[in-house]
C-alpha cells in the first residue's frame, strides 16, 4: 500500500474513532434524559486488499450509530405498562370513596337500627306525639344517610368522567405526534439511523401505552402502528384516529369514549374491553365497582322502603286513616338511593303514622293504646329482603364488599407495579447510560484516535523526507 493510501486509511480511521468518541460524549450528556437509549458507534474493519501474496488490512470505518435496546424486554413493556397503570387508575378512581363504616353512628346500617329502635318505643307508647316525632326524625336521618352514600358514589363516578375527558387531548396529540415522527424517521433513515427521533417516538409510544394500553407494531419500513387491545387502530400508516367523548343515554348519561377512524369515515364506541392503561382502569372503577355499589344501594333502599311501606300501609292512624307509605320511592330500584326521602304526607305529620292494627267498627277509630302494627314494622329488621338478607346486613355487606374491592385494586396495583418496575430496571440496564462504561468507551476512543494520529504523523514525516530528497 502506498503512503498516500495509508494517509487516506488513517483519515477514515480518525473519523470513525472521532464518531465513537462523540457518541460516548453524547451518552454522558444524556445520562439523565428521560427515555434516552444509549448509543454505540458500530465500527467495522475495512476489507483488506491483496498485496504481493498477502492481504493488507484496510483499517476501520463507522458503519452506523445504533441504539442499544433489548427487543425481548421492549416487547414485554407495553403490556406491563398498560396493566400497571390500569390497576393504579382503578385504585385512584376508588380512593375518593369514603362510605361510613357499618359501626359508625351515621352509617346506613346504624341509622336503620336507630329507626327500628324508635319503632320499638312507638309500639309501647303509640299515643305519645313526641315518640311519633322521634320515628319521623329517625326516618329522615336514615334517608339522609342513604342519599349521602349515593351522592358519594355519584360524585366518584362524575370525577372519573372528568378524568376521562381531560385525558383525551393528550392522547390525540400523542397519536398525531407518532404519525409525524413516523414520517420524519422514514425520511431521515436515508441518511443514517435517526436515534434522537426514535427516542422521541418511543417516549410517545410509552405514554400512549400508559394511557390507552396500545399494542405497537413496527412495519418493514420502520414505521410504528398502534392498535388498541381490541384491535382498533389508533395509529396506522394512513394516519391517526381521534378519541372523543359523548354522554351515553343507556348508562345514565355517563361519558362514553368514541374513536373516529383516521380517514374520518366511521366511528366506534369503545367499551372497557377495547381499552387498556389508565382509561381501562378508570372505566373499570366506574363500571365494575362504583356502578355495582350504586345498584346494590338502590336495591337495598328500594326493597327496604317497599317492605316498610307495605307494613305501614296495613295499619291505621289515630284518626282511622290508612294506606299511607312512610318513604317516597318510585316504581323501580334505579335511582332510589339518590332520591330517598320520607313521604311528604308524613314528614311533618306525626299523627299520620299508622301504628294501630285495627279500628273499632262503630267509631272507625283505633282502640286507645293500640300499637300492634309496629310489630309488623319491627319484624322487617330481622326478616330477609327479596335480596336474601335483612336490611342492616345488606347495607353493611355492601360497604364491606366495596372496601374489599378498593383493597383488591390497591393490591393489584402494587403487584403490577412490581412487575413493571422490574422490566423498567431491565430496560435501564440494557439501554440506560452508565457513566463508568461511557468514560471507558470515551478514553478508549481517544486513545485510538491518538494512535491513528501518530500513524498519520509518521507517514507525513516519511512523505516529507521523500519529497525533500534531491534527484
């Protein structure tokens, strides 16, 4: 090989080792950059050339600067991230629930016990107006407790609706950014590997996985498509779909999420099974936990009121009137708890309570001291409602089951969080920047650069000597 060829080979080697040094320096500068995957300069030997029966080495050149990512870990992370944030959002969505414990004096179960206690007093002294007023007062306190718990559940569901709506602009922005980055990466790939753009896209994909549970797929051209767990495309080669919200009449006006396809033609109303990540967790909290507890509270309130009303309507007031209910309820259970109240005809009228069991055939009035109809009312306390358990037991079980749901959600969140954290640590080990490792790489590149520089200087000196020789 000629001296000029050696100089050219050295120049290529200098550029390669300079690139390796710059890559290590870039890694060190981004040691604390979120989502940054460390890079490594891929140096390869140049094919040698034959010379007088031997193969002379061709030096080294830079093939590419590539990201260090573990494909196996990267494939597991989207699902782990989706599961972690689904469980966490479900637990967060339930965290605001604070129904009164059954042992609390103001719980529904305790107010039911106080209501029946006032009826016992009425059974022994049905003519005392103060005792009658105490029954109505306890009925009103019970109504307030039922409405309070119903409102607590309703408020929690409303808060989840707001969180769902608030998350949509960010999701749409991220989906659109993935489309833009796909195009930029495709165009930049002709000049090399656009690692910074790949990092930006990965951060967007990670956040979308956290929010929606998307499943990423890399195409043969290097673009990333994103599908929701049900298979609906959020990002396709054609563009990004959009998520919006609308009231669902079939679900008491609760927010439903709607996906508009990327071409603008056609929409899909999403269910909990179509989603993952935070959206799935919030909807699960609303539909599986809060809606179930609300429905059960409605049923308990409805069955309790109907049982009390039926027994009360069979008795007689001091003036001989009959047929009145104590509580005002509708024809069906849904919505009962939120509107639970004492009947307006009774609420301020202690004389309307029908404690007697019969009236005199002549006078049409109850016998003085007759409080036997309260015994039928008192029997409700220990008798199973149509749901299968006595009223106070049903109310206490409802609160206990909701507490178990909250505890289960927190436990699941912790378990999924541990799995996700483990995979995140593995990703950090594979793709994160190690200061010590990069310092070694930087020093090695610098030493190689210095060595090649010395070779070039020696060759340059030789050329200078040759040129200085006189013919």
